[in-house]
C-alpha cells in the first residue's frame, strides 16, 4: 500500500486541519466561506478566536 504526501509524526489537531483546508481553498471565496463556517461551528471558542486571528493576518476577507 502506497501512502502519498508528507509523512506526519503526529495526528494534526482540528485547528491545524482547518488551517490547511483554508490554505487550500483561499482563492475561491465561496469555498473559503464554507470552510470558515464549518470551522467556526465545530471548534471550541478559544480555537475559533485563534483561527479568526490567523485568517485575518494571512488573508484579506
């Protein structure tokens, strides 16, 4: 069985997974809004604030 991609030493957290998703879809506004909506609904409050701050520093909303 072949594994594609970069091997990880740890399982990424939900916050890291949403950051990766947003990096992937940031060029498409509809997909960006969907990814943010999904993240904000499922993450705890502290991680939501951290994700919001990260998005604001990296992308124009």
